[in-house]
């Protein structure tokens, strides 16, 4: 999966759907997420250097029209700063979820890699 943006384009936010594929029941997973620590990291694919290291990310819950938690869609979100997006390049990103109540970690995405493509911009603001 590839998220494409431009240098200093802080208006766009990275948002990725979290898929529930654990042995936990959905409501138990939901409750653990409420007490979890969520971070985001991004590494340059060319030199392996971190551009973003374990910065705070957010959970977004979008309930269905009936408000049933069992039908909620859960997203992980990261809001880029200008410093995060000041370099053109191709980066690999990852969300880390630390479940505080059971001392376990989940790194996502699991089944594929997340890439962030930062393109140059010709528009400049003073």
C-alpha cells in the first residue's frame, strides 16, 4: 500500500484501516485498543535512517449508523508535521500498538508493507 503526498503538505493525514484478525472477541479487542499506546515510525528506504521514530498516532473509531461497537471501523491515523514532510523520498511506514494491559505489541500493517511517497512541490509559500 502506498500513501503519496507532497513536500510540506500537512493538510493530508495518513489513515489506515485496522483489521481485526486476532483470537480476541471484537469487544475485547476494542477495549484493549482504548488502553493501548499507538506510535508511528517512518524509515527512508534508501539509507535506512528514521525520518519519524515512534511519534504518537491516533485511533479513529467510525461507528455504523446504529452505533453498534461490533460494527465499528477502526483506523490508525498519523498527522504529519512540516518537518516530517520536508524531504522528497520513498519511505516505509509502520504503526506500533502496545497493549498496556497485557504487555504485548502489534506492528501493522502485517500482511503487506506501507510506503509513503513524498513528491516535490512547485508551489511555495512565504
